[in-house]
């Protein structure tokens, strides 16, 4: 009987993604306990070199983690940041002038040829280069001057989950290290993440709303915007639903016209200034009769059609994205299962995407 049960479990769709989602609190603890000292050391060395500008390079899920870093660097440090157009060097052979620029490349595997090539070009152009990966032995780590290991452990499911949240936390600690802080606000994350992940039945109830969805819109502002983009990516790659992510401000500049009373919209409402900036957008969505689901503080969820209440009390706004994505990862998983898909192995995708 035990062997039969084990065989049945091994054939269960999404079993790997489910296990890796559940490993996230442990990964967060690992970053705080083992990774933080090394991250602070790297941050101190880079801070001493006084970079004047930051360029961020990444693809896919890591690109959303890099966008989170952009918000942190601009808000917490006042450092101007840009997202690198890698093809300018890899395809067009441009020769940028990057003296005193910090070039941060975020990559789960550290193996994509265009990320490696653009980082090498940045270093040759005088940049301070930092790789943030889940693989310290990767080609990207080898060509970078500095490296941060996000310590997520092996990730086998194609949709990245624990590497994303571990990258967010590592980037937060790095930015805090640049400003001479220790990132104390992150201490609450592992325990709070456990509590959020335990609420699987709530997410399952939400998933039933989207089993037959033809498209979805996900919106947020501020620190929550990378979460909206990552949630949209997870839904697209696991259940193949066209999921469009917009900053709340951008949503009002045109795309709002496609929202009607049958349009499913998920709003990621961060507790803090980003959430307050999103309130006029939520009002407009309600006025259009949108099927509005809110992931955020209890007061905002109460104003929507449905939602998932996040425990934001006592959690600093800048670290809430580590928690916000957890129910949305589970939502993507549940919707994929309900639609007969295997979220462990989305069609046409591979774990390492070798763009050039």
C-alpha cells in the first residue's frame, strides 16, 4: 500500500512546485542566518566605491526581482537606476561608458549567455559588477567582480518560486547594507511566510473564480508592482491565461478601457504609501463593475469582491513583496491544476532559458 501511495504521489501534477513553495520559509531563514553576513560584506565594499548610478539586468522572474531592487535603490538610497537593454551590447556591439556605475545582474541559474555577455561587457567598460544568483559556480558569477548567493537550494519545478522570494530578501539586505543598515525589518518574514502559506484553502476558493478566465489584469503601485508582474508571469506560464500586469497609474492611461463587469482584476495593495497611491485606481475599477480581488490589508480586501488578507501590521512596506507573492504563486498553481495543466512542466519551456 505504501509503495502504491508513493507511486501515486510521484505522478501527481504540480507536486514539485508545491514542495518548493512550501520550502520558502526555510529558504528565507537560510538567507537571514547564513547569507546576511556575506551580503553585508559585499554591500560595504561596494558602498565604499560610491557608485553614482545603478544598472539592473535580468530576464523573466529575475527581472521582476530586479525591478523590486530598483524601487529599493531609488527610494531607500536615492540612487538613479535603469534596466539594461542587453541587446545593445550583445547584438549591436555598443560600447557603453560605465565608470562608477554599479551593474547588478540577477539570474536564478547564472547561465544565460546574454546575461553573461552583457555583464562581461559592463565590467570591461569600467562598471562595478555584482551577480545575484542561486549558483555560485555559474558562468555569471565567474565574470562578475562580486557575487551574492541567494541560498534557495536546488529548484526543479520550471516556475520559479523559492528562488524569487530568496532573491527579493537578498536584494533587500544588500540595499540595506549599502546604507549601513542590517535589514532588521526582514526578521519577521520566515514566520509570517509560514502563516501565509498555511492558508491554502483560502487560495483554492479564489482559484475557482479563474478556472475559465480568458484573460486577467493584475495591477499595483510602488513596491507591489514587481509582485503584480511576477504574479502575471506565474499565471501565464502555469495555466496559459493571458495575464496583463500594469502599474495602477499606467492602467488609467488607456488599458482601463478593456475592463468591464466580467473582467477579472487582481490588485496587489501594499500596506503603506504604494497602497494609498492605488486607492483611486481601485475606485475606478469598482465603478466599472470589475470582478475585483484584492491581495493586501484587511481594510482594502473588505472593499473588493473577494481577496486574501495579508498580515501587514508590523511588516515594513519595503519587505511586504516577499509575502505578497506567496498566495499568488499558490493561485497560479491551483488554477493550473483546475484547468488540467501540470505546473511543474509548462509546455514549450525549459528551466534554463539561453537567450543571446
